[in-house]
C-alpha cells in the first residue's frame, strides 16, 4: 500500500483547478430585434435557464422595470415597446444582483425560499440567507 504523501500527491495531480474569480458567471447578452413597436428578445429562455430562475419571474421583473407590457411566447419575450439591448441587459444584471447572486460570497449558486411570507435568497455555496427586498 502506498504511503499517505504519495496518495496525496497523486490526488493533487488528478484534481482540476477551479478558478477563484467570479468571472464564471457571465449572463448571456440579449439577442433580439425591434419589429414595429415591439421588442422581441429571442434568447430569453436561454437567459432564464442560465440564471436558474423561472422564465415568468424574469419576464415579470423586466416588464415592471422597463414599464412595458409583454408576454412570453415560447422561448422568447415580446415587449410592447421599442427598447435598446443595453437597457434590457442592465435590467437583467439588476435582476441577477437582487435575486441570484449571494451578497455574502458573490456566487450565483442560490435558490429562493419562502418563510413566513418573506422571500429569502438562500446561498447553496456558503449557506447565507438574505431577505429579498424587491417585490414582483
């Protein structure tokens, strides 16, 4: 049987190094078009899946923040106003900061839980629990 140091050295060689920067969480930028008076975000489901939040919640947040009516149509979001992608991307980043990214450790590994009528963001990485101030 090999001694402890040799086994440890072997394990270190086989372990993959994880980058410690927060750069691994980069939300895809919106892809869309303006059609008449409507803005259509074609990769909306991809964005919602990436941040691991229900597509309806993200749509409701964007409609409220952008002051635009809209609807989810399959994998895309149709907003009843003309918008540029920079503004939509800013609002998606705002959503991620409020509902996804942990304020303690900065990781996106979180879930939303409801306790006594209050929504909390529970971090699966560090275990922190913080209330969500924004209501949608």
